[in-house]
C-alpha cells in the first residue's frame, strides 16, 4: 500500500482493547508504539488503552489517569480477595469481574449455582465510601448467575427463606420467600450509577443470562433450567416487594448482563449504556481522537462478536464519525473486508499473517505485534 505518501500521517492514536490471555490493553499499546517508532522514530503516538466494561476496565481507567484503589472483598465463592476500583475526583470505575469474575475461581473450578456477586456489592460500597457521586459499573466476565442478589445483599438488601438468608448464588434463589430492600445504602439514591455492558440480554428466557451465558460458567443443561427458574422466581418475589418495576427491569436490555447483575443494578436505578460508549467518555477519547490522524484499534479476536458492542467497533464508529482513518490489530481475524469496512475499519492486521501458528501467536504475542505495527507504519506512515 502506498497510502502514507498521500496523507503523510504522523499523529497516531492507539486505542485498543486487550488480547485476552496474551496482552493487556496497556501492553498492546506499548507494543504497537514500539513497532511504529522502529520504522518512523518521529511518529507522534498517543496511547489510550480501552475496555468495554468487562475485565480490564479498571486497568484502562488507571492508564487514563484514574487512581487505583484496592480493597478486600468476598470472591465468588466467599473467600477474601483483593479487588481494585478506579477513582478520579468523584467518578469511580468499578469492574464487577475484579470481585466476582471467572478469574477469581481456582483453575478448572466452576460454581454456576453457588457463585455470588456479594464482593461486587462490597466494591460499590467502597466506591461510595471514597466519595464517588458517579459510578461507572462495568460488568462482564462474571463467574456468577445470581441476578445481582449477592451484590444487593452487600448493599443492605435482605433475601429470606423462613426468616433466614437464602444460600448464596443463583441456585439459592429458588427458596426465596421474601425480599426486603428497605435497608439499601441510602447513598445510592444520590449517585449516578451507570451500568456499562456490551450485552443487552434480558434476565431470563431463551436469550436470558442462564441460557446464553450459563454454559460458559460451567452450567449443565439442568443447571441452566434451574437457574432460569430461580431467577424468574427472584424477579416475581421482587415484584411483590417493590412493585411492577421489578418485572419491567427483568425484561429490560442489560438485565441479563454478567449473570443478571445487570438486573440488580437496574433495581438500584442504574442507567444502561453500551460499555464502550461509557468508557470512551470516561477515558477522554474525544479530545485524543481530535488530535489524531490515524487510529489503531483492536482486540484478540476480530469476529462477529466484535461488531456487537465490543471496544474496536465503538472506537471505529467514533473515529469514522470524526472522519479519521482506522486500522485494527488482532490475534486472529474472522471478518471479511466488507464487514470491516461497514464497521469503519479500513484494514485489519492479524498476528496470524506473520505467524500462522496460533499457539506461537499467543505465547509470543508481544514481539509479533511489534512486527505487525512495523508493517502498519510502512503502509500508513512513510
């Protein structure tokens, strides 16, 4: 390609997500920058690691200048873990996966019926304690399917069976007799809580949290049926407790996010927004985009899922609206050029173009990505 001579691009914005299992978003930006500068040492490169609300969201916020705060909370199985949130001024970024994510389970262990979001509620409470008035609650990568019951419990709600708390996890909700939300932390009513997610599933049904995401968390077909029935019952008991709004929230987009924690957040008055849109706002993407002439985005796998609210699609849409040229880096590419073009991505550069062996791409992602970035520099910057 002989693009660069035509437009002489020098100012580059690297706004990519993580390569899951290989590189964090920060590392992707570092490697791309190194590769570009090897070919064009004078290139002006600005790095803005991005995330769509799932795991890596706090790291992206910290890279953008937020302070990292660490607190002890309950992991999905009840054991204490150290989880982080990000804070800048009175805005906090809370990532539920930090407390209740699959990465918090021991290797090879799943607990689809018993994993709890209690620790995510503790993280929200820590953000309130730190003075947050706006909380971006990024959800994704969860080990849980409890409809946010654990989170709500940590914030003061009570879910009872014969006067005793029900067992943790989605399975325990089958025995729920009464819900009492009168003890919820009063500070929640004065906070702007934003539910940031890249999925818009309802709580239950064929497109609900148990059916669509339960198997990823180790749920068998019988477990999926049990969880769907338990969450349906959960929503009915909450309707009895707080009125018809509970049923409306259960059917709302985002209620099924992260095992139904989206439903719990909506009950708290959260506003649902696509995760990448929220994070681009929070991270200061617009002014960075204005300074750039070429945008490099990407993630581990560019595929059909990318087009449905993932970070590269959000970055490309915003860049296209601003008239900026966009290319993407990725581990593997499973989209045809036409689909990339419709998403606003001029060209994608997969690691597999340089190293066909997938295992090597994963283990040597950093050095290979630098070589990919060198090619981008030759194509667009020289």
